[in-house]
C-alpha cells in the first residue's frame, strides 16, 4: 500500500471541487484512511491506571491510538492536497472530517440562491458549438453532480430528457427517434449518451465535435473565382445531358463536402498536392477514395483552421492571436487604428465558407510594459470578425523569423526580439497591447472631457488627472480640456494667504466653521440669505446648512453635532470659529461646555486665522458663481448651487489631505460618480396627467436633494421644485440656451413679498423669461404654479420695503418687532366636526371666498381652468335645462367654491378645484325638498374591513366618484340662476331648470345615495343590515367582494383582482370614476401594508400634525399621559365664567375638541377618555378647561407615531366588548342570548 505512488492534484479553489473530493476520498480509501473520515468526534480523554487491570483495556487503548494515527495521516493528506490559499481557510480545523465539512461549506453552497442558479442552468442547458460532444456531455454531467452535492436529486429519466432536448439541430432525427420510437417505456441517460455517440460517428467525426466548430480565416486569392462559379459548372453544357445524382460529392483534395477542388483552400498545400495531381491526371474519384480520406479530414483541417474560437478563460476578443494560417494582420476593433484608409476594400473567406468584407486598411501601434512600441502596417479592418489575428506569415515574408521555447513565441529581427507571445492552452497570445491614446477612438466617439469638467463643478485639470490615475474616470473618454471661460469668471482672485497645517489624527478632532451671507444676498427659493459650513480637519469633508437669519446658527450646530457623532461614533473635540455673535453667545458657549468641546477663536480683524473655513467658503462660492454663469440661472438659485458644490467638493481630491477624497476618508470607501449630472442642464421629468396628456415636463436640474435617491428639478411652467428619479437629461443644453431661443424675452419682476433685495436684482438686470421664481414655502400656503406668497395690501407694501432697505446687523429675536397675533378666519366657525374635516383636507391653504376674489387672485388662470372643467362636467351630465324665467316661481342662487386639493403622495398630484354650489339654504321644506338624510360608512366598518384584508390578504383598491352629487335625479322642480362668469352662455331672463342634483341642495346627498344603492343591487351587491354604506357580493369562486362608500370615496376589497377590475369597469360605465389604485389614504387615515408579513397599519399622523400646527402646539413639550392626574376639571361657576370671559373669546375650544374627537373616532381609541372629559364643557369652557385641551394636544405630540395594527393570525375572531346595561338590553330583545 505504501509503495503505490498515487497523487491527487492540488485543489486551488477554482476547479471542480466535487470531482476533486471524489478523487481524494478514493486516495484515502487506498491508503486505508477512510475510517478516519467517519469519526467526527475527537478522542475522549480517559484516565488509565499505570498498570492496566485487564488485556481488554489494553486492546482498546491500542485501537484508539491507531485510529488517532489514521486521523492525523488523513488530515495531513488533505493539507498536502490543497493550495496555500485554500489551506489558510481550513487550517484551524483539527480533524480530516472537519476539514472536508469546511470545504463543503466553502465550495458547495446548499443555500437557496445557489440551488436556484444550478437548477436554472440545468433546465436551460443547450449544447455549445464551441465545445465537442464529449465536452458538452461532461459539462452536463458536471451540473448534475453539483446539484446532487446540494441534496437535489434529478431522476435518471429527467436527465435523459434534458440532455436530449439540448442537442443541436443536426440531431433532430435522433431526438425524434428516441421520443416517438415504439416499444419504449422509459428513457435512460446511458441510452441517450450512447445514441449521441453513435449518431456522431455517422457524421464522420472521430472527435465527436460539431461540424464547423473551429473556424479559420484566410484571405481570398486573386486567382480564385468568385460568385456562382460552382453553380455555373453544374449547369454547363457538358453536364446537361447527364442525369443528376442525388449522392453527395466531396472535394478530391481534402474530401470535405460543400466545395470542389478548384475552390478548395488546401489545393496549394504540399500535404494535399499529391491527391490533387493524381486527380488532375485523370484518375477517377470513386467512392473508395473519398471514404479512405474521410478519416484524415479532421487532421487535415487542423493545418489551416485557426484556434481563434477555442474555449479559454481569457477574453480573446481583446487579445491578439498569433496565427500561421491567416495571410494578413486582421482585427475588428476600429479604435485600435492609428490611421485607417477606409477606401481600401477586399474580402476575406472564413473557414466555414462565408465571406467577410474588408472595410479598410491601416496601421496599429503596439506597446509593451517596458514602453517599447512597434507599428503594424497593412492591418485589415473587418468589423464582422470577433477575433484579432496576427499573421506570422506576414512577418516571415518581411524577413523576420519566429521561434518558440517554454511556451513563449518570439518574433525576431536578427538577434533582436521584436514581439513576444505567451501560450495559453494551444493558442499564442501577444503580450503587447495597442496604444489607444493615439488611436482613432477620438474620431469614433465624442470626447467627454468638457462634459465631465462641468459635471464635477468645473474641476481643475490637475484634479481630473488625479481621478484618471485613480481609475475613477474613464481614460478613453476624458483627456485634456481647453481653457474654460466660465472658470475664469468664477475663479478670478487675488493672491491668497498661506494656510496653516493641522495634524489631526482622527475624525472630529478639529472642526472649522464659518457663516457666510449678508442681508444684501438675494433670497433663495427657501427664503434663506445665509449658510453655515462645518469642515472636519481630518477628512476635509464639508457640511452646509442654510439659514434665514443668523440666530439659527446654534440650532444647526446642534443638529450637525448629533449627526456626525452618530455617524462616526466619535466626539467633537475642538471647534474653531470667528468672533461673530452667532458663535459667541450664552447658548453656544453653554452647549460646548456641556459637551466638552474646546473653543478656538480668531483675533479681531484676522480672518486668516480661520483660513480653512474661509477658504472653503471661497471655494464654494467660486463653484457657485461658475455654475450659475455656465447655466444662466438667476441668483436666487444660489442655495441650490451651493449645496451641489458641497456635494462635489466632498467627492473631489483635496490637496490638504494629499489629494485624497474627503468622502472616501470619511466613509472608508470611494464615492460614486455615475449619477452626477451637469448643473443647470435641461431635463425632462416623468409625469402622468392622463392618457392623452404629455408624459413629461421640461425643467432645469438644480441639484441632489439630501437623503433622497433622486434629482431636484425646477419646473419652469409650474415654477416649483420637484424631486424625482425618472429624469431624462439633456446635458448639452442649459437654462440660458432656452432663453436664447425665444424671440422676445419678457422681463418679469421677481416677487419677494416686497423685499428690497428684488430691487437689487432688477438693478443688476438679472431677470429671466422663465417667470417669477418666488420664494418656496415649507407649508402649503403657496402651492400654486407661480409659488407666490399671498399679496399683502398695497398700503403695506411701501412700509415693508422701507423696513427691509435698512436691516439690522443681526436678525436676532430681540431686534425684531413683535407681530400682531390674529386668529385665523376658520376659528370663527363653531362647527367642530366640520373643522376636523377641514383640517384633514388642508389646514393652511389660502383660497378665494367668491368669484370676485378669485379674479383678483394671483392664481386666477388656474382657477379659471378649474371652473371650465366643472362647467364641462355639468353640461356633459345634463345637469340643467336652460328655460325662460318662470313667473311666481322661486329661483335659488348659486356660487363658486374654490379649493386647493393636496392630493395623495405618489397617487394623485395636487390640483385646483372649483365647485358650483346651489344656495340650498333658500330651499323650503315640503316644496323644494322632502327627505334629506343620506348615510355614510361608519369608521368601525372601515376598521373591520381592514382587519379582514390583513387576515385574508385581500386586494385593497380605492375609487373616487367625480361630481358624485350630480348623478342623483331630482323629483322636485328647482330653478337656479346662471353661474357667475358664464352669463354669456344664457340669454336675458333665462335660468337653469335642474334635472339632476347639484352640490348645495339639501336633497343632493340622499338622491346620490339612492341612485348608487339601486345600481349596486343591479350588479349583484347586497347592502349590509348593520351599515347602509357597506356592500358585499359573492363571487363565482366562493370568495367575497366588499365595498364601502363615504359620499364619493370608495374602498373595494377582494381576493380576486380580476373581479375588482370588472367592478371598476362597471362603475365607470355608469358614473364618472377616478381610479386611485391601491388604497393609501381614506378620510384622513393613512393606510400602510406589508403583505409579506401579513400586517396593515392605520395612522392619522399627518392629520394630527396639522392639528398641532393649527393650535400652535408643534413645539410644545410632550407628555406621556392622556390627561394629567392633577387636573380636577369641573363645571365653571358664574364667577369663573365672568372672570375668563375675555380670555376665552379668542380660544377655539369647540374646534379643538372636535378635531381631537375625529382622531379618536378614526384611529386613536386611547383618546376616548380625555375627549369624554373635555367635551363636557363645550357649552361654557373656561381657562382651566382649555389647559386640559392643551394637555391632550401635548400627549398627541408625544404619541404621533401611535397607530392601529392589524396582523394575520392563525384564527380570525371579532371580539365585541359590551357593558352590562347593553347586555341586559340585548337579552330583553332576544331571550335566546341568555
């Protein structure tokens, strides 16, 4: 056993691990060590006496010692059978069995992704024409073995079928025979493999390879006939009288079919010359001669067929193959040519009898690692090829010689080596590479140097060269750019001061900060005039925060400290600033003392001592001025340009840290650059405003919003910002190019609420044709396309301008006049439930009250479009008939109601809406109306449906009925005056006879409900006995479909998606519907689903936030109890009412209670008790009661994230909680419940 010299090749982690393991186990079996692999536990420690008491114990000890010896040998065998790289991964294992288990985990992954990958590869397996039959079958069996190692068993018959289906078209007859042959019940893999080999032998191939697998190349000879010469010979006069033989004829020279000897590529080769001469002397070409030479076809083909398509691990398409069979140097890569004559033409004949055209002849320069270069001349450019061939015959013809030794082929000119190639398998690949810097690549594609220079915020050539060396930019697309005029405009400067060097060893050890801005700076889109910057000295990463006034600096500093300390888990140690009041105040100093942050200040009038921050601000402004100059955007976009510049600075080399990247040094990994785009370029953002409307809007790219994977775009028509990832960039065109296209540039005055800054801008002539770029507000107060704040009365404009023209040095709170506090108009309404719904929809938007105010509103054009849409809908619905004004008949009036709808995020965009409403208060009961009650769905029904949706994993969709009340048919005769603004549509003394219900009519909700209920009955829905607005329908598959309606909002739930689509189609045929897709929000309640986890959440966080903002409690200190235990709320006495009467006049007590009550009804049952308490005093509240309401609002502030959760359970139950009194009442009604 020991004399047998059996070795197992070392496993290096890249070969077939399964076969290697099989060989290793066989080797261990031969060595008698297989038993060591079965022992997976270590030798147990035993205590033996010095003198064994029996021979049995001695025998056990010997057996265990022998087994331990085998384990050591088995482990040593495995150690010697793996490479060093693999050994390092398993050397910690103590036994051979543990080593094999570790190798199995490393190289046989039984995880789901690996099983899916192997199965997908098996079931899509097709034989490759680049491999022989033997190689393809081996690859197939390799896949089967890999699957078996992952505990996946494929039956023998399935293996046979998969291999049979993977055969190429040459084996179609064999496939059909095995599939449809009679007398066969099963099909085995061995039968299929044997049949394939037998069929391959019929093709006459000894190597079981596909015909035409390896394709060689040779250049067509000048004397070779072209075109249809073979066909012409067949149709010659001498052959017309002969009967056509159906037997295949082969070439007399090489024996292959498909051509004759006059077109044979081997007719001039010495190996075949004797055959050609014998045939040319008149010897007959009988069947025997062809058969005799058939066995040598493969060997003969090898003399002229190139190995260009052989299967290797190297990308041959990028390598030069040194070939003795091609006549000229040939390549398909145009970018390699130093010069190219495209007028030169010709053709190349391939080994598979196809012809490729030569598209040009030129020169290619090659260079080795030592820097030596060689120029190849007369290189053929053939785009149809997929390999690059270097003709050794061409070198030999030119007087060079070539020789090979130890796998290296050298081309020599005398004693000097010209070119060298290394052998890979059977191919020699050239070591030298083409010089692409001087090639035709520049002519082929556009140089992107200038574009990347602009993308990177006009980076210097020095920094771009560094990024090229680091591999961060593509060398083929970026080279040297010429002088940039915008860079000169943005970076012209005086000679600077030297910057002191710091030796920071870690992040946040030393931080520089400075505040930039002035009252004369134009207001940004966010109404800011300042920014504060923080620079980490170690990484030189910069953070920028924008401020409206200087006193916000401390708040931003606290926010920044929390951010960076959380990111890097280190503390800020030292902060260097100047002596500005924004940095030198009690709050700032107290915070730094509490955090242990050391303060470094500059000397008076010595900004150079804060040079890092000052220089960073200058760098930022240089980039800002450059990008604004390049794009042509107005100055009010300076904040967006500054934020973009800070992002780019963090991604570009910094000289202070040896040209390292700040982001790389901060995060520990290189930043990405692929998403960067040119600032101010023209973009198109995707929208969906209807089937016939355009799917994109034009805008201008203005930056990268923080925390969002998208781009910030300024929409010129709407004059507002949008953030989206669905953006198409047109980087060769910027904003100023759009201005140059316009024939007449209209100068529009910027509106900054009368700020003196606008006067400064206008003096500079910085105006655009893009319209008014007004201040963007963070609240929905100005959502209109013009983004203008509501205009103040004219009498206040001049005063406001006068104040702003002489601003104080510091905009601190103590320096500003206290504003006059005035209660909003909506607080005059005592209907608290209406207030709750009002707050739900939009608590802050400013809308006109009547038609006259709408005409004076800045958004009149949008309101007018909304009114036109409403009128078109009314006319289309045949809402009225124009008739002469009746005599002695009451005619009610009408008015326009205007509303700005916020929409639903990601579902419905914000829009302007106008509604024509009848003045129903003028109706008389019994004459103009009778029944007016109309039910709406109960909140408890909505919650029950959502729990069913979560439990049964139903589809949940939302629909909206457009102009719902207009669908109801009127039973009474009602006349209405013509709508305001549309008097031209009516003649004098004409009115509207209403055919259908209109908004504002007292019976409109009931008429709509009746019509909808009748239609639901027609399509098979049944109304619930417990909720008049809940409907259920049984589907054909046994499942149920649910529908809930609240006036014009619907929720539809069902298991069958097709049934929901059919319902939408039915409703759309009867009413004008709007499909809102998956339910996101209903009655102010946000719906969130995680279908994978079977969970559904219901929240009113947005509604509660609006309540807090409405009653100025958003900054209040939160509490954890719904109502304070110390509050003893009771009815107020007459004296107390008189005492607090003046105070309570400005307190919207009923509105606040109603708003909280709506949240309680929807999703916050924890508010039931406090609402029950504070609602007792709505008729006569006093100050103590109002403090209780504020306490409840503080509790809401601390529990905004509280939401209802419905989760899928193993058993679905509805639990009803009743009081004793309710139970007694139920028993009295139904004694069986007892």
